[in-house]
C-alpha cells in the first residue's frame, strides 16, 4: 500500500466535494485520497494490492476486478430521502 494513503489527507473531509473544474484536469488519483479512504477498503474487505501497480494495468489485475465488481454491486441508499418518504 502506498504510504501516502496513511500519511496524507484530512481528518474530517468536507460534506460535499469542492473542486475547481479548471484545476481538476491537472489532478491525479492521489489528490482525491483522504485518511478515511483506507477504511472504505477495510470495511468492505477489499484488496488494496492493486494500488501499488500502475493505474494503466488495473483492468488486468484480479484484485482490482474483484473490488470493482463489489463496489459496482453495492446498493446505495439515501437515508434522508428514505426517512422523508416514511414520514409521509
């Protein structure tokens, strides 16, 4: 695992991502990583070995494919919307 993931980032990320679209073109993957990013992988028990290889090779990596499949099949629920509907 790249050391940057554990050492860089902010403790409390903003509730909404605030990115200047002009700067976004110059940003790399590591610019979007925060201290809590690793906990996402840990909670879902996803492998992180693919992070040590070049991003161009991720599509051929079995760990990456497993993680991608898991994340793509997650059901995302908007708790606020669900609560509002049940109140109605």
